[in-house]
C-alpha cells in the first residue's frame, strides 16, 4: 500500500447517512434529510456516530417501547376487566 492509498481509505468510508441493519430489520433509515446522498467521511464521522447512537438508543427504541406499552395496556385492561 502506498501512503496515498492509505490516505484514501481514511477519507472514503463508503457509506452514507442512511444505514441498514439485517439484524434489527431496518431497511434504510434516514438519519438526516437527504442522508442517502451524503457520504460519511472522516470529517463528519462524529456526527454520523451521534445520529446512529440517537436512533438506536432514543428515537428507534421509542417506537418499540410505544408499541410494547400499547399492547401491554391492552392486555392489562383485558385482564382487569375479566378479573
């Protein structure tokens, strides 16, 4: 590898601000407007990490918790109604 090639690897991370996850079942998530058009580089990597962390631990988890809460409330109401 030449130093130029090593440098280009650092600056060309080859992904955008719309990650996917086969493990968690996301099809492309837009982390920011036009995220699919914005390449992640060494210069904006920290922003990408912040947005992914927020999605995974806050906004993405919120959707799952709201769904759980709705089902839990429905089942709890049925249980109390029949008790």
